[in-house]
C-alpha cells in the first residue's frame, strides 16, 4: 500500500499563528497536544492529512502512520 494514500497517514504541524489565535480565543484554557519527535516531546497545533492549506509559518514536526506515532491529544483544562 502506498503510504501517501494510506488512510492512517498524518502530518503533525506547529504554527505560531495558530497558537496565538487559539490563545486569543480561549485564553489560558487553550490546550495543545504533544508529539514525540526523535525522542523529544513537542507541542503541535494541528494534525493534517496533507500539506495543502497549511498556515504560512507552519512547521512539519513529524509525518507518518498515526498508529505508530506517540502523541497526546489536546485536553480541556478544568475550571479553577
């Protein structure tokens, strides 16, 4: 099976613009996920299936089979 066409192929992206927009809308309650890149956890702002329509400042952190990538999904922060 061609990896580019695989239904499990994902691209983890970090965009400072997207992070700022979410912080502006959600304030300190904004949540982001983390993905392990070469053994180091990194914050990601979105998961995509292609690089079409990515923000201009977007960085591809890691791409591949989502079943094999170690990541944590964004979680809602509780009210204090």
